C-alpha cells in the first residue's frame, strides 16, 4: 500500500497529516518526504540518520577535438539544454533532462555524459518509522530526478506514505505516479477550494482514487464541503481549528502523541485510506 498525501497549495497541513498517520500506523512503515525543495518531516520524526547518499544526474560534455559544430545535438534537444551556432555547443546543465539523446544523435561521437550533483537522500530511523527524504541542492532547477531517487529507495515489502510537494506541477506528478490512493488536504477558504479543484483535476487525470481531508474545518465556510458533495468526493476527515494543534505543530510535536483525544480521528482516517483504493475508484471521472 502506497498512500500519497498531497495538496493544491502549501500550508494546508499536508505534512501534519502524513507524519501523524505514520505514527498511528502501529507497525513498521516508511514515509518519503518528496518535498525535496523544503523537506520538513524530519522536524516531527527526529531519529538516527542511518544513511546519506549523494544523487547525481548525467549532463553532456563536449569533446572539442571531435565536434564539428553540425548542430544535430541542439536540434534534437527539446529543452534547449545544448545549443550550437555552427561552433562547439554551449551546455546549460540546469535545463538538461539527462535523456542522453544528444549523445545518441551526435554523428562524430563528440558527446559523453558526466555526473552533476543535484542533492542528497537521507534515511532516518525512529520508533518503527523509516523516513526517507531528499534535499535538493541550492540552485538546482528540477526536483523530479531527486524525487525519483527518494521513491526508488522505498522497500516494496512495507507500506509507505508519500508526503508530496504542494501544487500540481511536475514534482507532484512524479510523486503521485505509482500511489495506490491519494489524500488531498485542503482548508475551507476560497484559496483552498480553488487549489483543491486543480488537485482534483490532476489526480483524476492520473486515474488515481482519492479522498479529501479538510484541515481547520470550522475556520472558514462550507464551500469545500459543498464542492466535494457535488463532485461525489469522499471527505475522509475534518480536523478542527484547535489552537492546541497549532501549538503542538509549532513545537515539532505530533498531534496523536501530545493530544491523545485526536488518536481516534487519525485512526479512522488510516482505516478509511487502507480500505479505500478499490472503493475510491468509483469516484473517479
């Protein structure tokens, strides 16, 4: 079972839901923090770091003694990561998607790939939870290769929770591919509803079963509830706007540990998500 926790916008409580579900699981579980540009699950799940791996991607390197400036490499590259104006090509590593196509089309075999560091993947163990998180290096433009490195390190014989990046762009799509069920976390505000609609369109396009968690549920209006009802989207949990939750979060605490009265709420959410993948497919459009 791979459960992804996502949201159309940042700040809705996505990580809060992910780490508390991991804690309440009650058995060995993995959590992958795929928000590699701003990972924060480790703030709530401190433990012993057992591994740190440097992640690299391949970028083209030009052998000037072989290159005749024909421009075939630049014509092939859809991302303009390599360009030639009748001279030795210029390479823009930040734009390179590491497909290797430029080397394949080069008639003089003047292009090879060299490793370029993009970040690290860290593995932390704490109380039966294995946290795998990526940290994208400053200045690196593309998160998906590092996200794929994070998810590739998940064990297939254990359940996993994916803490997705916010939004609906490529990093989110990369995270959600392969998930069995998606929980979309939102808030009862106009912005929350707008971005929930974008997230719903994304998971439906990917063909994934999903449900919604409304955080700070009594702080806004009922438009999110009305939208979910109209769209036949199950509301799996409504988390109250409780100041104690905010205080617990600000101190790096887990709700289910500090406020035990909320354990049953998160337990009910976990039970629904474990049972939902087959039933959830009925709500896809």
